């Protein structure tokens, strides 16, 4: 990819296959708070995209990370939306700049639909585990999504600078609870809370190198590294070293050594111990991503036929985001390029409507910053400006027609009616609802009884409502009133079933903005009762769920 901002990404080398080969596109996933945004920032720091990481770490007083740019994210120190970053990284001794496309995802389950969409657009995932907490529920769920989609996973055991569990115990938990064999590439020297460095594991678990790290003030800058041979490491670190070396041999005895094929098949996961906050192990992660994570490959279309990276241009839209730039209020549709070369200005076809779409404004983003993209290749994440017709799951292509499988929307479990506090704000309110709907922040449902002034929002989790309220105010200057509705369940229905459903207690029928008819039920007993009394009614479960 060539970007106009100096130093962002280097110019193209030799043709499409070389461009594809030097790209890595991955998501950072985990339970809330494991350190995804901090790690994202540490990666950007190592790639010298930023000169200093959020100086004072620790939620309260900490500067927000590059990827957490929304007001709500800064105020609470959590990510509520995924953020893409692109940067170059050259590994030691190489003369090729790798192009890294990274997507930091929100950990909170209320935003898991966003994370899920991101996972449809990447080639690998970095799964973070908190050294003290081990595998947490949301990490487990996201891992299942990776497994289902065949996405290889690299595991980072983070926060090793704080007291936590024993290194092998954490690995056992991974293999026992998710059936993934962890194969550490590095083991920590020093227990959790006394992180001195990393032991690099060689063939058959032999300790080949000790990488000693030195802390920098607040972890704001890259931690200096020293490479030490195993003998000197033992002399220097004593038991901390010998323990790590013994553990490495133990792991080999149980077959926990890296195997590229098994990693790509999703059976094993390379593991790195790290401290995102201190920038320990971050360079090792980047090197691992470049060395082991797959380059972009072909993707099956809706009929199962693969679109190869060397085919004519095609891309999938996986995210729509507005309000990134308060001055412009524009709307960006993020696409991941699947095949071919993209050139700004190119006219592509929008598969869902068959209409041409001119890509005059194409951007690469870095958190909130953006720069114009002139050329991009498979694996790249590119933002298209004001592409109003585009929604998550849509396909763009040139020449050879292709349509990629749609991204299923999650089954909502929380419902609330929303209206503007002041009737005079109705116009802005309407506009804001359409905007947030098209981004997929929530689903928007309407029916005649409630009218247009009070649509019903449907969400996977209640924090999505908070995002709506906050953005209504911040971006559209509309104060809103929200009334939570006593429904917990939605089923897809049809026009024939509507009359009978309207007669039932504890049920309300709506039209979702994509035209789908949804019946909402107060609880599953109500649903079961109606299904039993009226077997003729269409009541289909919505396919994807957050679980
Ligand atoms: N001690 C220590 N703290 C860390 C480390 N990494 C992150 N933290 C802290 O953990 C907290 C959460 O970090 P974030 O990076 O915001 O976590 P996240 O996974 O992005 O959280 P969500 O996006 O909300 O899911 C912050 O207070 C960080 O400073 C680490 O390696 N060591
Ligand atoms: Mg985050």
C-alpha cells in the first residue's frame, strides 16, 4: 500500500504476489481488560508509528491508547468499537518491510458482534490471556469463533510484570479447556511479577537465547533488550533461568513444540509471555507474526468457489463507522481487500445492488488519524469515505463477479424504545438513528403502533444502548429518553403470522430496517406456549448468537 503520509507505509516492491507475501492481517482478541489496546499501542511503538505509549498506565490517570479514541472509550478506559491500524515492520536482518494490518477489538461481550465481524476479515488472531486470571469467558467464546472460522491463533500471556499464575499451569488450562495445544516459542525468566526476560526455545526445547529486558519509565518507550547466551544466562539469573530451561524441556517431552502445519490447522497455538505495559515480549510477537502468521490467501465466495489473491480486485466490507472526525462527520466503510490490486479512483461494483461505486476517497487509518491510500493489496484494510450504500458483509469487485458470504447478525436479547427528549429535535434524531443503524451499532425496529418517533433498539448487550445515547448527544446534539422493554427474545416471522401474533399477550411484532419481520417475546415460556398453541405460525430462531 502506498500512503501519502510520509513514513506510514513504503512503496510497492515487485508485483502482486510479493505484496501479498509481505502482508499480515490479524485481530487482537480477549476478555475485557486483558490489555488488547495496550498491546496494540506497544506494537505501534515497536513499529515506530508512535514515539511514546500512553505514558501513565493504569486506567484512571492513563492517557488513552491510540486505538481508544471515542469519548466513551477515553472516559472509561474500555474499547467499545474495533479500530484498525496499519504500519510497516521490518524484522531484524531482513530487507523487506512487512505491512501489518491490525484490528484492536472491544472485549466486552455487549460489543461482540463488532468483534465477530472483524474476525470475518482477518487471517489470524492474537489471543490475550491475563497471567493472573487465566482463560476468561469471553476469551473462550472468541476462541470458539476462531476455531469455527479456521483462524490460526497466537497466544500472548500478558501482564507478566504482575503477580500471576505459574507458566505451565496457564498452558494446561488452555489445553484442557479449549483443546488447543499451546506451544511456547518463549518462556518467561522470572515468575509472574518478577519478569526479567524471555528464554527462546529451540529445537526439542533447548534454550537457545536469553533476552533480557530493561524497564523504561512507565513503559512509555521500547524496553532495551540484551541477547545473552544460555551459559551466561544461568550465571546471571540462577534459578529463574534453570527453572525456565527445565520447563522448556518438559514441554518438549509432552510434544509442545511449534509445528507450522498444526498451527495453521488450528490445532496448536504458539505462545509468548509478555508485558504489553512494559513493552516486554512485544518485538518477539511482531517477529512471530511475520514469521508464522499466514499471508492473505484465497477466500471462498457464497457458492464455495475460491477467489484467489491474484484474481481481479474484490473486497469485503466488515465495519462501518461514522463520527470519527468531529469536523467532518463522515462515514467510513472499512473493507478488507481479498484479491487484486486496489487503486484509488477505481470504479468497482457493489455486489448487493449491482451498482457501480467510485472509490474516490480511500483512506488508511491509524486510530483516529487517516491518510489517503493510492494503492492497496490483499490483506489491507481500507476505509471508503461516505459509501452510504455499504454495510457490513457487503462485497465489492471488478471484472469477475463475486459475492462473499454475508455476515450473520446476532440475535438481540435487549430491547429499548428510544425517543428524542424534545420533539423539535426529531429531524436530527431520525438522522442519527439511520446513521447508527447503518453502522450496525444496534438494530432498529419499527411498527405502526409505536410510530417513527419512537423506534425500538435491539441489542446483544445493554452497553450498546449507552453507546447510542452517548453518540446521539456527542455527534448529533440530541438528548434522548430510553425506555427498556420487557422482551428478551426475538424470532423471525412472516406477514401471514402477524395477525395472530398481534392478538397474543407478551408479544410484539416489528419490521427491522432490513425488512425482516421480528416477533419479540417476553420470555421463552411465552414463546413455547405460543408455538404449541399455534404450530402454523412462522417463528424461526435467528441464526447467530453471542454465545
Ligand atoms: N501491569 C500491567 N497492566 C497492563 C498490561 N497490559 C495492560 N495493562 C492494564 O490493563 C488495563 C486494561 O488494558 P487495556 O489495554 O485497555 O485492555 P483491553 O483488553 O483493550 O480492554 P477492552 O478493550 O475494554 O476489552 C489498563 O489499565 C492497562 O494499563 C500489562 O502488561 N501489565
Ligand atoms: Mg481495548
